[in-house]
């Protein structure tokens, strides 16, 4: 091979490398999914899921044992009452997997969907309702077998379905909230909210509260009728949280709101830190706000507010905070993205309990 | 800098076209095609100067003066370089005229690819980035999410067509073929068997289709739609100048040309 040919091939290879490197499409990437029970926290952090001991932050198990480029996890795992940890893969083969939450051993693994798994499934009457990016809601028994044809819902499904015990509310990126009758296995009503809906509805009395990219929260009834509850300055990414008759929510500007849904009045609004993408967490008498990045330090920050919106404490976690924090016992656990630690746990007074960084 | 100067304007232009088209099914594919046409029109003078520069360099290879100095100073590289510069000056040729436009276009191609990938936002993090990329005057809530369906393809995934149980990468084949046709058409006939520029062009016409075909095979099909549209426009642009070398597409076409010229 002469020198010129070698140079030419090298240049082409370099070009290929440049395009591949900057494409960002070769592997999916997003923020982590986080769940916890009384003993362990479970974090889906890309190529691996880790179970972490809540007592000291040590690793209990990881799945798979060795990272596989075709299996990627970002969805929030679901713990079932019959002892399973359910999660779908955002990787190439779109597997839906059941693990033993104690040992991390695979119970079953099924590949039936055409799209990636971003959403957490729902369990209702021993049936798994698993929404996929391909626009279908798959129904499985607890052993992972499809019990019927999937229910076709338009648009990509990125959020967990919720139920009032009778109907299922499922939001879609195509701007619709779909109301599904699990007995009829069909969409019985749908409401167009005018903007993409990346988060789950929140079930209330006779309907559900839904936030969207239309910078609003709407109340959707079982027959698909909807009325605006509030309009804010920017997109709302997280689900609203209902506590009694008070609704809490935050928008992308970083404002946190408290609203009385019975009287329709806004109680207060504060801006404790930077933009908020995650849902708020209510635990005990505090409201936990995962701020994506502090306006000064640009680091993800966890803020605890009291019920009047006053800041009780604020901790810079590092990286960026997109994942909704979880509470277990006296601990508040956060999963920062692109940070040194994959998990950080605080007690309710804001004292750091432990951190978790996976061993290589 | 790259983000503000390349990615954001390109993504917004792409989304603006998509919004104008009514953001329904198949419209994002059409938006990519129209977007490619706009980019091609903007870079038309660059392409024209590239073609012109390549032609001038090619013609120089057949120039008697040029061939003589190659022979005369074959063993004295320094003197050869000086003489070559003299000829360039005399004939008013810029030796970089053919490669400079290519270098300028390379960031455009990378930027375009990143814009398409960002616009299709396959995961929540991508969508957050996209929502922050869109300029305030655009209809953000109407545009997001993009409908990635185009004909039989999902523009966010690599394309293949199932035939008899086999996944055939039709778009990758079309990308490779159109790239081959374009590079062959723009390759002028050379009567000089030692013409290094012709040798390089020959190699490019083999490696470029393979490389772009590999991209179409492995990356989002939206970029394959861009490659095919861009290649088709390149062929049309070159054919419009009346200098397209159609005989190059046939086996031995270039050799036949050389013999004809020698007679």
C-alpha cells in the first residue's frame, strides 16, 4: 500500500471517527432511574443496575455482571409485592427484565417491544401494564407472558401509567392523556393538552392532574374532559404531587408552587434554586426539590422546603439533578447525573449519610 | 461556540421548515430534504469553486510545461516545488481551491448530523436539550415531539426492509450508489498515466461510497436521507455545468476517454 493511499484511508477513518464521536446516537443516554425499598436503593445507571445497601451505601449486587452495549437502563425500576424488580432496557434489543431484588439474579427476560423502554410499568390486579416508546401498552402476567395483544396508544410513551383502581391514566408525548379501561383493554377517552407530556398524571378525586410542555397543569376527568388548573412561565417536566388538597409542582424556570385544589387558590410560589426537571418529593413535613443546577455553582442541588415554602436546608450534590429523589426511612436519596457519586443519601436534617460510587 | 454557531441555527432552521410543513407524519423527512436543498443552495458557490479548482488541477496534469518540470526536477524536490509554484502563479491556479471548500463543508455536515439527531431526541435528556435549543419565536409546544416516521422508516433508527426474513439495508445501498455515481461523474478524464490527482480521485470514488454506506447502515436513517438528497443535488449541479463525465460510470470508461484523447 503506497503512502498516498494510506493517508487517504487515514483521513476517511478520521472523518468517520469525528462523525461517530459527535453523533451521540450510537448509544442512548439519559439521566438515571431510582427506586428504593426498606433495605436497598436501586439505580439504573446506563449499562448497569446497582442495588445499594441503605445502611452504609455499599453495593449489594449489579446487573448484568458485565456491561453489555446492547442493554441500557434509564427507566425507574418497579418493585412488585411478589418480590420482583421490573425494568425495561433502552438498548438495541428492547428487553423487559425481571430481577430478584435481593440477589439481582434474572427471573425472566422477554423481548417483544419494538421501541426502547423509558417508562416504569404499573401493576394492577396481577397484570403488568408496560408502556413502550413504540406507542403500545403491553399487558403481561407476573411471569412476563403477554396476556393479550398490546393496547395501541398514539405517540411515544415515556411515563408510568397510574390508576384510580378502575381506570388507567397514561400520558403520551403526542400531547394526549389516554384513559384506558383495563377490562375492555382499550382507550375509552383521550384529552389533548396542547403539549408533550413526559411525566405521569397524578390521580385525584374523580380525575387526574397532568403537567405538560404547554406550561400548564390540567385536571382530566375519566371521560376525557379537561380544565386548566394553572398556567406557569415554562415547561413542567415532573408530575405534580398531591398531598391532601394541596398540589405541589415546579417548572423549568425553577419556581416551586403550592396550590389549594379545593379552593383553586395558589398558596405560595418560591424559587429556591435553579431549573427543576424532576418531580418534587414530599416526605414527612418537608418538600424536597431536586434543582438541576445551582445558578452560581452550576452544580445539582437538593433543597428541603417546609410546607410554607421556606428553605430549611440546601445541599450541593454535584453533577446535575434530573432524577426524582426517593425517601426510605429517614433517608432522602438522590442520583446525580455526570457526578463523582452515583448516589448520595441525606437524613432529613440535610446531613450526608453516605455516598455510593460503583467500583470499576 | 460550536453549539451557538452551528447546532442551534441548524436545528432551528430544520424545525422551522418542519413547522411550516405542518409537523404531521412524513413531514420531518420532507423537512430534511428541504433543509438539504437550502444548505446546498447556500454552499453552491463553494461547491462550484471546488469543482472549478479540481478541474484546473486536473487539466494542469495534462499540461506539457507541467509534465516537463516533473521529469526535469524529479530528483530535486525543492526545485520541483519552486517550479510548481511558478506554474501555479503563471496560470492563476490556487492549489488549495479544490480542497478548501471541502474543509469548510465538513463542519456543516457534522453540524447537520448533530442537528438531525438532536431534533429526533430519542431519550428524555435529548428532549430537554432540544427544548432548550429551540429559539423563543418558534412554536415549541407544537413542534415537540417530532414525528420521526418517513415513508417506511423511523428517521431516528437505522433503516432496513424485511424481505423473506432478511433485513436488507436499502438506504445504505442507495447512499453508496449515489455517492459512487457522484464521484465518478465529477472525475475528469486524464491522459497522464502518472496523474496523482486522478489516482486520488479514483481511490476516493471507492472509499467514500463505502464510508457513507457504512454510516447509513449504522446510524439514524435521517442522515441517509440527507446523504441521498445531497448526492442527487450534487449530480444535478454537476450535470447542469455540462461537464459531467457520464462515460466514467461504465467499466473502462475513463481508459476509453484517454485513448480517444491521445488520438
